[in-house]
C-alpha cells in the first residue's frame, strides 16, 4: 500500500555576491559596485485534492529548488532561484526523517507550507566599503539552502471507517451506501487498500466512509495487513464495527473482542473512538440464534441488525453514524479555537555551528562544517578576504568560545587547513 514515502528536499543555494568596481567617466577610481547574489528557491508542499495517493512521489527521490544567480556589477542583484511546489493529497503528514519531528499536517484543501528555505544571497562588495578600506576585494558567498530528508505519510481522511474480520461484509456495505464500487468476494482479504465513498443522506447531510482491509488476531502487532492501514483507522472520527452473525466460520463474540483488543494494542486511544456495532448477514438462517447469544453477553451494547445483501437495517446505521460524526466535528471545532491549528515547525539543525577541540598544549582546532564551507570560498592571498573571514569567525562567537576553552595569547588555532596564531 502506497502511503509512506521517503523524499529528499534541497532548497536552492544563495548566489555569490559580486566584486566589481565603478568605471565611469567622472568616477575614474569609482567605489565598489558589486551587487548581491540572488536568493535560493524554497521548497513548498501544497494540498491538491485531485491527488489521492503518494504514488508519484515514490518515484521522485529528490526535489530541488533553483539556486540563486551570482550578483552582478552595477549593484545589480542576481536572479532568485525558482521555488518548487510538491502537490500532495489531503491528509498528508510531513516529518523530518532525522528526528521524526512533525513539520506539517496538511488537513485543509489548498493548504500550503514552506518546508525547506532557500539560502540568502551573499552581499556584494558594495556593502563592505569602510573608512579603513574603500576598495573591498570581498563579497559574501551565498548561504547554503536547507537540505533534509522527509518521511511523507498519507492518512486517509474519512469520517467513518468500516472495520471487522475479513469477509464480514464491509465492502458490501460501502457499495450499497456510496457510489464506490469496491471488489466484493467470498475470500478473505479481498480488500487490500481502503476504498472510499461519500454517503449522502436524504436530508442533504453527508459524510465520507471508507472500508478497511479485514483485521485478524495479531493485527495490532502487524499481522495480516496490520499496521499498513491501522494508521488510517486512527484518523476516522467514528468506527463501524461489522460482525458476521451467520456464525458460519467463526464465533461472533470472539470476533468482536479480538478486533477491539487489536485496536487497543495498536493505539490505546483507538479504544475511545466512538464505535457503532453492526450485526451483518441477519438474512442467514442461524443468525438470530447467534445474535441472541451475543446480546446476552453484552446486554448494554447497542447493536444494529442488518442484512447488507438485502439492504435491510442500513439507514439506522447511517443516521447513527452521522449523529456521532457531527458530535465529533463539533468537539474538534472547539479544540481548533486554540491557535495550533496547523503545525508547521521551522526546520532547525540542532547541532552547534562549531566545536573547539584541544589538540595538545597550546594548540586548538575549530571543527565546523559551516566554517569549512566558508573557508573554501576564501582567497587567502587577498588580505581583505582574510580580514572578513576573521571578522565572521568573531561574529559567530568563535573568539569567545576559544577564550572560554582556555586559549591563550600566542596559541595556535587550526581552522580548515590553516594554522593561525591567537592574538587578543
Ligand atoms: N448472506 C449474506 N452474505 C453477505 C452479506 N454481506 C456480505 N455478504 C457476503 O460476504 C462475502 C464477503 O463480503 P465482502 O463485502 O467482500 O467482505 P469484506 O468484509 O469487505 O471482506 P475483506 O475485504 O476480505 O475484509 C461476500 O461473498 C458477500 O456477498 C449479507 O448481508 N448476507
Ligand atoms: Mg472488503
């Protein structure tokens, strides 16, 4: 079943700032004139209700937004990188694969979230003129765009879900109350993916109904089609628990208890979900006897007697489901008044930018991916670039961290492939 996909996303890198000089008739030694790099494109996700599966994403390994272009002379900005938008079905959840954090829960048609931010463009040399130096040879490199692995999960958004053992008549029920045409057959696991349909009541109210593959003993631990679709069940507001009362191949009371136990094993909260108990196949000659026994065991339970094949007792189930769904929707509306309607967390790498590692007496190493990346962009023959680099390290807090670590005047500090003397 296609509802869990891994995807790598990479936002665009910012373009490099430009180093350029003004050369005009009246400005023979014009000042710095290099523009900023363009911003890297962002990666967005948006709900498209025409999409119903994640199949397309299964074949997409990586989604990449465009890089920003380098800055240009005459203070012109580089062009920004193009954003990309990934279209997903309603009910899609996006997690950060590194720590399983929920980044977005897309529950509204058209909902759009920014998942990976493009890097900022580097500043051109026009920003770096100072009193000390009015010919800065330095421009910033662009910021690297965010990059992360996602786990994308689709959970069916149905108001009600039909659950029960295989072959109890779940798909038959769905087929007579909605326009859905699921496969129906006398062998178990006919349904291997949920089917979905809309139930329209004569009074114009409606709800979304899904049948589920049959559950069996051990499903809570993954037996049968187990976990594959138990996660869909979590999202239904109401469960319609169908029991085969013909007693032909099984004991209805045992079935009822096993299913409830499996739900609970999978997720404790499933026990609290409103449930409608439906006794199906009441057209069978032994069914009334089994039903009597069943009632004796659960005297307080409300049981809906139906025959799906004869279309008997169906409306009562639909109205009961509708009432419970409306109640659940109202409760959700109350909850939604709290601000956390859509969960969208900004992706933040958790690691510090750098680490100071002692390398023996009087020697220290600054270890940092970020600084190494920056280091690669520096031309160490240009005094201005070295000066800017040192300044960036100070701004990042490297000097303070070195002092805190116990570095003294004259100690050697290794940064990238460079060894510098530490001077206060
Ligand atoms: N006698 C009788 N048979 C029924 C009734 N409802 C369904 N059936 C039969 O039971 C068998 C299984 O029906 P399905 O609707 O495919 O059952 P299911 O619960 O969807 O089964 P899985 O998809 O395998 O989990 C079919 O042969 C149906 O014709 C009913 O009310 N009475
Ligand atoms: Mg079925």
